[in-house]
C-alpha cells in the first residue's frame, strides 16, 4: 500500500482530501447542535415531528386518501407517509444547496489559505444534510414497516438514487457558491427559484394529476421529480419502475456536476481577491 501511494501521488492526494472532507463534515454536524442537550438527536426529533404532523393533518384531519398499486385504498395513513417520502429528498436537496451557496463567502479565512483545497467547501453542507436526511429516511422506513407489516427488498436499491442526488446537489452547489462570491444576490434569487421549483415538482400532489401531455416531460427533465418518484416506488410500493427516468437522471446529474465544478474551478482563482 505504501509503495502504491508513493507511485500514485494523485491517489494519495484524493485520499487526503477525502479524510479532510470527512473531518469537516463531522465538525459541521457537531457544530449545528453544539451546546444542546440532545445534540444531533434534534435532527431525528425534527424529522419525526414532521412525519407525525403530515400524517395527522392529511390522513387524520383531512382524511386524504391515495390510490397506490399494492396498497389498499382504505389505508388512510398512507398519504402522510407518501408525502414524507417525497419531502425527504427535497429537504436534503434544498437545505444542502442553500447552505452550500454561502459556503465560500462564510469561510474567508480558509479561502485565503493557499494550501486549503477550496473544492471541499461546497461539499461539506451537501454531505452533512444528506447524512441528516438519512435519519428521516430511517424513520420513514420504520413507520412504513409498522403500518404495512413488511419491508420491501427494493430498499437495497436506494443508494442508486443517492448517487445522482448527490451529484445534482453538489453540481448546483459549486455553481451557486462560486457565483455568490461575485454576486451577493444569488442566495435570494435561489430562494425564489427553489420556491417555484417546489410547486412545479409532484411532491405534495401525485404525478397522475399532471396532464398527460407534459407528464413524461416532468419526470424526464425535472430531476427532483424523478428522485421523489423513485423514493416512493422503492419504499412504499416495492417495485422497480421508471428505469429510463433514472438513466436520464444520471445523465442530467453528471452534466450539472461537471458544469458546476468547471465554473467553480474557473472562478476560484478570484475568490481571495474579492473576499
């Protein structure tokens, strides 16, 4: 192993960056709830409360029912679980992207350090929020298992969705973080864009209510719509659907990641001068 690393400095460099990223993510997660009694358990409490609220409001109070293949229509509590299954990836995406947008301007001391790998800054909040969302995902799976009395084998395929989700979020994070250094209106603009994006994505409403003429376009060209649908298929229904949409999701995510990283690398030489 030692000889391999000596002959491959790039491998050693990536290994050091990975270790540094892991340390920064750990420090970020610890800092979020520093001084609190429950610590990182607050993330579990917050997401559990969201699941209970959505289930109570939509399933108990409003009695909204959802017709899903393999799930009895009289299962009145399923809508809250269905809604939360779409919100888990959306919250991870928007929270990570929003925090990453300010990651460079908030770390001026690190930007001006010549030896610090600036490419890691936007990735820290992206990975932190993805880890926190895993707690919500675990809670969702437990509630689905208790309500439906089964765990689907398709849960093992969830990492195949996390990969494009991570690439998509990281690519946009690189893009917005680099632009924010030069244009401080980017965070406010992003908030407006994400608000519009949310209602254009079938998260609080089923994809079936979208007109058939544009339904396929929504799933194929809106990556978050595909991610939410895949989450629901694997967790609630237990079927492997939308394989073509997943391939398109991978292509779009790779393109966005490559483009965002390219913009970030082109602009980062001017970060220290502006900040």
